[in-house]
C-alpha cells in the first residue's frame, strides 16, 4: 500500500476521533498538524469532520450515521452496511483558520485520512463503506518519509518501516488468482505468497542496513575525537536553517514537514581549531510510528554521540511546549539522557518584543534566536565554542627546532594560546582534547 500522486487523489477529508484521553486542544492541534502532513504530500485539505467515541478500536471506527454523512461527502461511492438502522449523530465540526470549514458543499473528497492508527480490518471496512482510499496517520507519515529519503541509509530505513506497515494490510488481488499450486498438491494463496515475498524482502533490507550501519559507526568513531554538536527538535522547527547559518553550508531547508531525513555533518563556521562538527538530525512528530523510531535508531545515534545537544524549537508555534515533550520522549527512548543541552528558541523574528521577554522569563537558561539574524547566529557560534573550550585540556608543549612538521600539525588541529621562541626550542601552550594531546606526545617521543 503506497500513496500515488495521481490527479484523482487531490481532495482530502480529515477525520478526528475524540476519546476521553484525546480531546480538546490536543485533538485540535493534532488535526491541524495532520493537515500540514497531507499538504506536504501535495493534497488539498477540503474539509474536516470529528466524532466523540469511547475508543478508536471499534470495527467501523465511527458511528454508522457519521459514516453515512462522510460517504455523502465522498460522493456516495461505497456501500454503507446497516443503512436502515442509521440514526442521527451530533456533528462536531473542527474549525481551523488554515483549513476550509465549508465541509465540501461543491467538491467531493477523493481521500479520507484519519488522525489515528487503523487496524487492517478497520481500514478495509471503512474503504468498503466510503468507496474511496482511506489512510491513517502512520500511513501518511511513512509516505512522507519515503518521498523525502535521499541517502542509501535513509531509503533502507524508511523502506523497512514501510514494509512492516504494509505487510499486515496486504489483500488478495483477485478471485481468479486466489490459489497458486506449489509443489505436490500444496497450495498457497496469492496473499500468502505476497506476504512471504515481503518477509524475504525485509530480511534482505535488514542485512543491507546492518552493513551500512556498520560503516556509519566507523565514521562516527573517527569523529569521536572531535567536539560534536547535534541539532535535535520537532519537524519544521528550523533545524536545517540553523545548520546552514552556523556552518555556512548549503544544507536543504524547506518550510515543510520532514524536509530533512538524512543526517548531515558539517564543520562549524568560522572554522575553529580543533574543528567542531555540527549534525542535523531527523525531525520528530507526535505519534511517530514505532517502526520509524526503530529504523532511524542509527541516525539518531548522532545525538547519542554528541557532546552538546541543541534543542531547536519554533518559538512562534503556540504548541512548541508539547512538541518539546515529544523530543524528550524520543531521545529518552534511544538513550540520550546525559549530554549537555541548550534550548534554542528559534524563529524569534516572528515574535513581538513582549513575547520574547515572556519566553526568556519562562526559560531563563534558553537562548532566543533567529537563523536569519547574523548577530543571533554569532552569539550561538560563540556559545558552542565556549562549551567546546571548557572540555579541552591546556598544556605546554616543548617542540625542538629539529622536529619538522610538528608546529604545523599543532596549528592545524589545536588551539594555540601562546608561543615562546627560545634558543633550542619553541614553547607552545595549546588547548585540545586528551586524545590529540596523547597522540602528539607520542610523536614527540619519536622525533
């Protein structure tokens, strides 16, 4: 099961199921976020519907009356069972400023998207009743990940998550092709064959991913001697823009969800000695599918290995506090707990002076910034360098004039704070990490 960007799939109707544990502002914000998700896929949100239910586990997900109403909004293309028993439902319309609230008086919806996870049987039942394609939140997120993956690692990770999602939702293709004989009279249905093919493909992808992850681990080991900063945060919080600002790189940054899936590592700019590395990690989102968290565990290892975590949030988004909770939850899940952290309240250019002052009172240890403001970027750069310097060791090194190349090596990999030229040697005071200092001393014994 995979979304296709064909012309007939343009109008999306969003459905929110409000339960005792999921209601009010939380449900409203989640549905607005779902609207941004489907818009990222190129669909047009033409309306929303919601209903109060005790849970999302019912066979038909919604009440029969609500299903009949939605079927009307999708052009009555399906068959709603039990039509004679329909009863009038109380309609709870969710109204957003950025989503049309006219509930489709002129256009029918081609796609229905639920702001929750649906079981394979629920998905099948609702599709039969509505006569259009139906997707749940996880299916939408996985499709976005599939479209935005660029590197081999990200593609493997996303495809594993996609197949895990698709496998239980496979169906028979046709009655005529339902049975296929295998061997001596033993029969396997097309569905069984397809599921076995998916299992085989998953096994092969996991083997390939394990090999790629081994290479990634080797590269991280090589970088472990350097001070590393990881940008973490909710999707579309401005991490890539901040990455571009503090590294002077051309890292892609777009105003859409999950524009970045592939971990990018660049050196802090202006360049420091020793170099400081900055990594931009995949963004998080509420109800991030577990398979995606598991698949991206190796990518999130960049955060595990980082010396400093910058929690980047979109301070102009009223829901950023809840988003920050999501970031904490995911990072705790992958074991990132003890690293030094800084909360970066980004996009301050979209806030008033009063709003900025209120945020600084609420988060006194945070740094309020805008990736578009050079002075803010410079201030963040200075902070990173300061933290890196605190972890370095200062030592005095005696370098004989006969030791060729040593001074050049020191200047290229260490911070030189003082140089004194004496009769037979140069006395150099440097700041560096313990590993580089030990390596230098070992070389000095040889020369």
